[in-house]
């Protein structure tokens, strides 16, 4: 009993330590399988101890996230039987989850030791994952091989083996592992996902798309199938379909209470290549009314990724108004900061700090925003508070050093630069450059030279290449400055759309370096490039030390004034509410904004689509053969009696054509609002069929105005692809 207690105490010590390890899952970190743990060996182990109350209760507590209490029941299980392999394995899974890999290896090893060889395949899988966390690839592969020797069709082992080969670029071997899996489990979704991913790595996007499509057909609710299919479609240039799939992935992940990292990646890529189309479709989701704040926030993020910060601010503000708990006001503040409206950003950051006074990131942003408005004393005070709260945060010393440098408080600036470099073990080209410039300002040329040479000779220093041209210009080495400028130009090629802020910083430093070596025309050209990319720190550019030579050219100030005017103009334009205009009759029209994916149910050969008519939940039969919108007398009578239809909505008799070509007489009505698939149609003309059993039909009088209709039987959705906004359906 004492031995068991000692073992358990050791486990508990490691567990407490693990609580302080960061094991978060930012926007959907992928598991060892690469697809958010779609298959888990832990689940198959649980079937073996249904008759043991302590183990069963521990498992339930682990599922609910109460691992500390789960440990208590595992202790009871080990008190009853010190060699209980399943208890040790559960401890292994807990430590694996918390990334305490060495202890996980020990726990799984104990479980393996006390289990018959024919039963411990999943324990080897668990230990292999712990070895993967430790970077011991040889032991990882050995355990997976052993697991498959024991149980050749073990799904977890085959999936992990496929992942092992994938991570080593061995796609053929990865395929072979998955083929073995699909032989025994032909409907295993993760198998088709893994094969699709291998095809993506080979560049076979069409085949990859088909595999992901098959996976989504097997499990329509699996978000990753949609997001991976979205990436394949994006690579094929089918942006509209890719956006539809990303939106579906977000909806499914949100319903499951999870994140989908791939969907986030594809969203950000599509934002750069198809921003307007993406936002059109997202505004349709906003109009639909479900998940509205989240769709608004997604709109904000898409605009941010496209560097359209004023439009992003608009949508973040609307999202915050609806859901202030989830979407903080700081999101909007950051957008205005990036758009160059620092006064507005300051107001919003102060509001954010009232709501969340301990948010250090907002305090740091406030310091930067104050500096951009020229209030360096207030910015320094803000840094003082941040350093008091976080004395080991290097960035706060760097920011304070910059502000002190600008105010001419050189000795204090040097002290702060030195502290920041100490905290970063000297690995910061930025600080070496600026400390070197500060030493120059006080006439200490020897120490200045030492800082500049540190940038030149430490090839591993982060972002060193963007500082080298200016460093060489300070050392009066024109040829080296030009050589490093040429190399920098090559490395920046294609980066402007991916990392605009990095490119802007590099271009401003380039401009100063060129100005220092006498290439004034090229210097002004580089500065213009930076401003074209969105540089808007106009106040700072007029005072910071890295524009000292540039400022001597009168064209520099003219350039700043030109772009400052444009930026200020954009603040108003970007805030205008997006509008969609069509040819209107009586100022009423369809409010559908974009293409949509509409889920359907197939019954008796017809497609039934959920909808709301004047607020009443109903189902349309999606009928491409019928000419008009029709409803039965039963539905019309119910709607009239309950206020969903009003007498003024009745417009007399009319004739309509059915799907089989027959012409019939009915009563003409006006449906004030029809909402389906995220599209809201107003003042829709319909006919009441003089039959009690006739279905509610959505016919061509509306369908032809929505755009191209595609029925996707594989995914059970109707896709409405609009090339332009619909004509009036009045």
C-alpha cells in the first residue's frame, strides 16, 4: 500500500506541475493525427473496464475536464490493485494531454508491463505519442510497429503510423498504412482525410478535393473535411466554392464548440485573394440572423487580412455591440490603430481598459498609440506601469527606450536598450541598431560601432537582413550597403501581401539607408512603396531617428502630406454601410446578398428546404420545374387566421403552371418576407393552390433571379451561385 501511495504522490506532483504548462489550443491546434483527434486509442481502451467503478468514474471525470478529481478515483483503483494496467494507462493519457511526456512514457510503460501482450496495443500507441512529444522518433516508430504486430488492424496505430510517415515526407508509406486501415474499415473518415492530405502534398488538388468530399459525405458534420476541401478548391482557383466550404466548416466547428485551424488558415488566404466575394457571402450569413456576432467578427477578420482596417473596424464595432463579452472593443481599437486614426484608437483602448483594467496588451497598445500622437511623456508613463507589472517583458523596455531616444534622453534610452538585450540574450538586431544610433547621438563612436558590427557578424540574429543596409550606411560602407539592399529586395519579393507590416518596416529602413548613401530618388521611391502598402505613422516618420536623412529632402514631407490626406479620407469612406443596389420597383427588392449553401432533405424524390414565411417556420419543396411560388389552402388559411398573412396581402385570382406543365387557377398573395439559406426575399408573389394537400413550392419565378442553382447530392446541399445581385421579385 505504501508503494502505491508513493507512486501516486509522484504522479500527483507531476500533475500539479503540468497545470502550469500551457496546453491551450489556439484556434484549433491539430493533434498527432493531424485532424483534431478524429480517432483516439483512449476511446477503445475504455471499453475494457466498464465493470470497474473507479476506472469508469475516472474516465467520466476526465471527459468533463476534472482531471484532479479523476486522479482520486485512479488512486482508489491502484489501492485495490497496484498492478492495474488501465489505471496506469489513464494516468498516461492525462500526462500526454498536459504534454508531460516523460511521466506519460513511465505510466504507459507500467501499464504495458502489467498487461498480457495480446491486449496492450493501445498502450503502445499512447506511449508512441509520448515519444513523439519528446522528439524520439525511433522509439515512436518502434512502439507503433509493436502495436501493429499485436493488433494488425488497430485503427489508432495505423492512423498514427500514417502520420509518422507523413511528417517524414514519406507519402507512399503513409498511403499504405491508410490503405490497410480502409481494408478493415472502409467508411473510416480519417482514412480519406489522410489520403487527401497526402495528395495535397503531391500537388494533386483535384484528387485531394474528391477525397475530402467523400469524407464529408461519410460524416456531414465533420468540419475538417469541409475546411480541407476548401483549401483544395482554393488551390484549383474555385474561390466561390472554397468560401462556401469554409463557411460550412466554421458553422460545424462552432456547433461542436471547437476550432478548426485549417478553416482559419484558408479563411486568411481567401481574404487576400477574394476579399470582396468572401465578405459578400459573409454579409449574407449576417442577414440570416444566426451566429450574427460571430459572422460580423469573421467579416472583421477577413477585412483585416486584406489590410482594409476601416471596414474591419465597422464590423468589429457591430459585433461588439451585439456580443461585448466575446468580441471586445479592443478589436476595433486595433483596426483604427492600423488605419492611422490614433485618436480614435486611444479612445477605444481606454474604453477597453475600463472593461478589462488588467489587460496588459491593451496597456502596451495604448503606450504606442500615445507615442504616435506625439505624447511621449504619457507613453513613457504607460511603459513605467507595464514594467512595474511585468519587469521581465523585454518589449516594454524597448518601447520606452525608443520614446526616451526621441525626447533626447539618451543615457536612459541606452539603459533600456541594454536591459532589453540582456532579456533577449543579445539576440535582437533592432535594439543593437537603435542603441548604436543612440551611442552615435552622444558621440560614443566606439560603442556605436560595436553594436553595428554585432548585427553584421551574428548571422542567426532575428530579422537581421532588414537592418543590414542601414548598418552598413552608418559604417560608410556604400558597396556593402548596396549589396545588402539587393539581397533584401529579393527576400521581400512577394512578402508585401503576406506580411505587409514587416515589408513596410523594411522599406522605411531601406529608404533611410539609400538616403544616407546619396541615392535620394531611390530613397523617395522606397518610401512611396511603404506608403502604398499602408504605412500611416505620419507623425512618427517626421521625428524618428531612422528617417533623419530622408527628412532633409523636401519631397519626403510632400509625400507624407499626400498620403496622409488619402488616409484621412479613407476613414470616412470605409465606415459607410455596405449597400447592394438593384433595379427596384416600388423601392422593394430581394435582400439576398450572395451565394449560399442550403441544406436539404430528400423525401419521395423532392428536395425539402427549411424556411420562414412571414416568420412562420415551414418547408419549401425546391422545385426547378414549377414556374411560380405556391402554397396550399391549408397553409394559407392557418397563416391568415394567425396573423402571418393579412387581408391586404391577398391580390385576387391568377393562373400558375405546375411542374408537370398543367395550368391551374389560384389566389394571388404577397409573401412579405421569405427567409431561407441565409437569403431574405421581400414581397414575393405567390399563388394559393386550391388543394389541401399541395406542397409549398419554390418555383422558377424566384429561382431564376437568385443565380445559378446547383444541387449537390453528395453533400446534400443546394448551392446558389450568384454572378450579380438578383432582379426584383415583386
